[in-house]
């Protein structure tokens, strides 16, 4: 089976737990569609844009081996696309989720598609981690708060330890990076 979103759906269906249905949005079709929307949007659409901003801003930053490959145009173009498409989309979704919970967006303590963590948040976590690292969410308090909620999860801290940004940079041949990935297992 190919595609990370499809793999996540398959695993949740194939190995059900008490949270599997909830992770896919529950029983209501609209809620399930919302989760699936993000489950596929993150890797299919968002990944290349967020990844480009991260790689060129962080991994190819001055003082790194890859600094000669830094492309400021790639950073600008992809950042502009993210600001025009991802930011309003995500802020709208978080605002809607807050309203559905009866909270203001400033008070909202939930996630992108639900008060509880869903597969949508897991799918988005990689891109959120990349964009948070380069300060993309500065000036976007709703997204900063969402990133903070993700970062507060024990599973996030286990999968994305802070060291990942220092030891796992291009060309990814650092022994400490390999050890970190083995440790994360």
C-alpha cells in the first residue's frame, strides 16, 4: 500500500482499538471527511511547500554544509503560497472547530478537526514541526497555539526531539543523527 494517509487509514481500520474510530473522526460522515481531508492534504499538498521552506531556511542555512544550495526564491515562493493557502485554510478550520466546541479560537484547546487528537493531527505534525522550527508561525497566533498543543504531546516529544534539528541536517550523514533515529526506533 502506498501513500502515508492511506497507510494510516489502513492501520486504524486493520488494527482497531478503542480510539481507532475516533482517530478517523467518529461515526458522523462529515467529521470523518474532515479528518480525511487533512490526512491527505498534509502529505500530498502541504509537505512539498513546508519541506522546501524548512530545507532552504534551516538545513541550508549559513554555516551548514549545504549553505551553497540555499535558494531564497524557493523560501519566498513557498512561504507566499503557504501564507495564501495553508494559513487561511488552517486558521478557518481551527476557528470552526473552536466554534463547534463552544470556545473562542483564543480559548480553544483542541486540534484541527476535533477537540481530541485525530489522524489529521498526526498527518499534519511533520509539516507543523518543520514550519515551527523556522519561525513560520510568528504573527499567526492561532497556528502558534495549535503547534504548541501538538508540541505538548508526549508522542510529539518522542518522535520530534529538539536534537533532530541540530544533528539531522543535510547531508544527513551525521552519526548522531543515525543514533537518534535508531533510538526513536
